[in-house]
C-alpha cells in the first residue's frame, strides 16, 4: 500500500512517474534493456538527456544565455563549486544566513574566499528572513537559500543584489512555482526533494559566469567541463536523470509551474490555517516567510510526540518527524504530495488533538 510520505528528501515522487518507470524498467525505449543498464554514450540516453534539458528550459522559461547542467554531485558540492567558479581574482563573497543550509554554504565559502555573512537570522533562532541586506558592490556573488528545508523559512521575493550575481540553493523549492531565472547568476538544486531520485544536481548558470574557474579547480568542479561535454563528462546517475526527465514531463502535463504554484499555495495555506487555529499545534514562523514546501510544527505537549508519530504512521502518513536540530514535526509537501495527502494529514491532526490529550 502506498502511503503519503511527508519525508524531506529523498521524497515522494508522482505515482504516474513511478508507474511509467516500472513499466519501462526491463525494456526502455525499445532497446530491450533497462535505462539503468544502457550506456550513457548511447544515442537513446543522449537523446533522453537532451530532451530533459529542453523540458527543463521550457518549464522554467530559462533564458538562452543560461546553461542547464545535470551534475552527478551532491547539492552541497555547489557550496565549493560556486566560489571555485565565480570568485576569479575577487575573493570577497557575501552570504545571507537564514538557517542550517545557508549556514553550511557560508562555512564552506570560507575555505575558498573572504566569505562575509551580510545577514544572519540566528537571533530569531532561524525563524525569519532579514528585513534588508547590504550587498558589497565588489562581492563576487551573494549566496542565499530561498527555502530553508529544515527551518521552514522561505523568501517569497527575490532579494535585490544590484549587479552582483545572486546565487540560490533552490534544492527544496525549485519547480514549486514560476521563477524569473534572469534575476540569478546561478540556481542549483539537488533532485531528491522536488525532481527525482537522489544522485542528480541541476545547475542553471548564466553563461558569462562559466569559464573563469580558479587555478587548480578540480576538473570535475569546473562548470566549463560540464558545459563543454553536454553534462556527460563523467558517468552520470543515469536512472536518476531518466526519472527526473519523466517528472519534467509530468510537470508539463500538470499545466506547468503556474498550475503547480496554485496547488502548492493552497496545500500549504490550509495546513498553516489549521495549525494557527488549533491550540494543540504551533508553527513559529511569521506568515510572510512561511515555506510552501516544508511545514514544521510542534505539539503543545511534546510528551505526545511519540504517540503522534506512531499513530500518524499507522494512519498511512509517513515520515512526519521533524529534523533533530529543530524537533517536533515537519510535513514536507512538495509537488508530488497530492492535496488529498494534506487533507488526510489535517484530518489526522484534528483527530489526534481531540482524542488524545
Ligand atoms: C537537502 C538539501 C541539501 C543537501 O543536498 P545533498 O545532495 O545531500 O548535498 C542542500 N541544500 C538544501 C536547501 C537542501 O534542502
């Protein structure tokens, strides 16, 4: 039996995508082989990857002066690749810290640059975003994390960094709504939250930012390597790329990102609304920066946490345990989480609050 999986990542994928992958598992594309068995140099695989790139460009309206790179790296490899590729002779970099992921990016930036934290929301215990930022005009880039997956804090507007390239770790929010890609120097996202299985990181980079990597940058960490090899320099995580390609087609069939945004906003709003109305649950994030994708909440009586997790699991609602650094619960409700899953969660929460105190 399929359950509603509220895990933060690897996360739920659309049923129809998984079904197609299942149907094609032994004989992909008339090859008599699985996509997991075929050479990444085969025409079939290369065509599939080219189509996935085109679909990604279409879904996100990526301007022509941006490269779309498929990398078989952890998302956090970008914490190093960004400064290695963008710093040139300019060592000053700017970081906005709004939670655990942006902090980790800034800590890695220190290894390669004069990384300056220009805003840090730690006084709020990472429950908010900065009111304003002061960008250094000579910084090589400003890095931020539009959606903090663990803290459940999201920027709903893109910060203005003037001419300084803006770099965004969109791992847990890319594809949740339409995006003006032209506002960014680099956008990157690990696939395992909102695109496909783990093993793939998508990088969308403005073309003038490629080809200037620092001396001694590992070849694998130079964007130019991947640009020049059509994302096939090394052996990629072929199966993940294929499933990501299916998810992009699924997004198109859903009506694209405008349609996704409507559902995602509605899903998150009804959950927050119930949490706010109840005395039993609480979300600490101010309304203007609440995440659409990751909804953390705590129980008024945290001695009930274990019972909540046990009973929700029995009700077919999986992986609601919050991150160990934040505690409580977290419902990750990415694109693949149907609205019915959120309704089922709210029903369960109501039931638990009235029957189990
Ligand atoms: C999950 C996550 C990551 C980590 O991805 P890895 O592929 O494990 O490195 C990085 N940034 C954000 C915002 C995430 O949500």
